[in-house]
C-alpha cells in the first residue's frame, strides 16, 4: 500500500510541543524524536539511539555546548545535538553526526516534513494565509489509528457517512450536495446537511447539540493528500477547522485537528472549548469506524455524492502526477 512518498506532511503546530519535552513522531514506518529547544527551534532525529538503540523520545533535554538544548538518551545519558553529534565520555570533542536528522521545513508555527524523501509536491500556502487572517484557537484529537492512509482519506472525503459514523452527534436527515470543484490536487466540496429537530431534554443531555444549526452548511477545502479544511460561519464568528493526516506506517495513520477562528462577537471565545470538543468527538468517531472496516473490500455498489472519494482514488492512483481535473460538477 502506497504512503504517497514525496508529499509534504504537517508534523505538528509548535504549540503541540512543550519546550524541552521530547515527543515521538512516526512517518513512513520510521520513528523520530522531535523536540522544541530552549530557543524555540524544533529538531528531529531518528528515535533509536546509535549506541544501543534506546528510544530517545523517552529521554530528556539538557543545554548543549552551543547553548541550544540537546536530547539525552535515557539509557546511558549520551546527549545528541540537532545534527546527531555527541560528546563521548572522557573526550571533549563532538563526534561526527551519528544520526541523520529528519529534515523539517518550519513556516511560522507550522512544522512540515517530506520524511527525507524527494519532494514531489509543494507545501500548500493556504495554512500561511489562514494563520495570517485568523487567530489560532488550539489543537485537539491527536490520535493514531490502525488504518492505512487510503482508508483514512476515503473516510475524510466521504460525504455520506454522517448518518452512520456520526449518528449519535448529528442526526443528519439528508445530504444536499451543491457542488464539487476539482482543481487536481486541490478541491472544494459544498453541501448542506439539514439536521433533525432535537428536544430540549436531548439538548440538556448533550449540550453540544446546542451548537448545531437547523442546516449545517459545509464547505470543505481539500488539499491532497495531507489536509481537509472545514470552513464554517455563524453569528459569532468564522472558523477554519483543519484536519491533518500522516502515514505513520503502511497500516497506521495519524490524524489531528488545528482550529482557527475569526471572531465577530465578544462571545466567540466562549465557544472555543465547545468547538474543540466537537472536533475531538468527530475525530474519535471517525477513528472508531476505521477500526471496524475490512479495508480490502472491493466496493460492489456506489451511493450518490461519492465524488470526494472518486477524487481521492484518482489522485492516489496517479500520485504524484496530477491528472486532468474531470470531477467538477454542480447539483442544485
Ligand atoms: S543506548 Fe543511548 S546512550 Fe546507550
Ligand atoms: Fe467523519
């Protein structure tokens, strides 16, 4: 199963890393340790210590000779700088690099990586645009799911799964598809989801239902393969909820959400917690269903509005080529 080598993946937003707290990240079947040093710079090395293989992510950080924090192995306490060099006990000189760093491309707070593969697509600029216009609200739902990348992407571009996967949350009555705009590796899907009325008792039991309008107007902006942006707006403000996907290995995929907001009312910050919690519940429900699919099943039937999945399959099969955009359609 392909993991789309050469695509750019967003490893993390800087706020997801605490200063001097190592974190394990997996990409393309390899583990890395990522840490934000005392100067705010982010470094990444393979996670297996070159001495005897201990997990560096289980270690700690200390100030190195050059002033920046280095990662210390939990087994015999060798410290490695961002280039993978260490100082052996009894010597005063740094060794040559003992580990090949994971190359990072840091744009503001956004930490991208090609997983040391040859880049086959450029980093979408949309997140820089959103960061410059919106406030960063927070991150949520960072989970690793036993699913291959393709299954995860199909789920995220499946406009019919609300009634099953998200049934306890949404009570969607139908999918009113409006349009799909296909621009190769970039697309937009617009549709409305009328929601069933809920009683006051239900709302009190599940306060999240209070956030649901009568009709959810969905605008998804898709950047193949690594992100889907949900654009939403109500009287209090606008949000951009960005869902990310990363192939940790052939059968594990990581997902998480970054939330950005553009307040229109002083009451917007009150929503913050609820919006993040909403994103968490949705992501967990997606993760749950992905663990319950026989992913090698060949579909024998097709539903309406599967155009997003057609878009994923076409881009996946042809990666990294961008084939002719042929899925744009309007339906009223
Ligand atoms: S295994 Fe890391 S210092 Fe020995
Ligand atoms: Fe979902």
